[in-house]
C-alpha cells in the first residue's frame, strides 16, 4: 500500500492554526459513509458552526 502524507494542521482564514485528525473509513459499506456524514454534521452544529446549504 502506498504511503500518503496528510497534513497534521491547517491554517484558517483568520490565520489560526488547528490540529487535524484523519480517520480512514471503509467504502465497502454505504452505512459507514452515512454514519460519518451524520457524525460530521453533529460535530459542526454542536460547535455552533453552520453547514452551507
């Protein structure tokens, strides 16, 4: 398997650096993709951030 180098942090538009976590999800099951999307939605709305329509 090839090695992929993913970023460990990113800088937002205000110049603030944030740590990044990467999670690998199997694409064999449609339910896992739906679960990840739901968890992402909950995490973004919990923090007070809005998801663009």
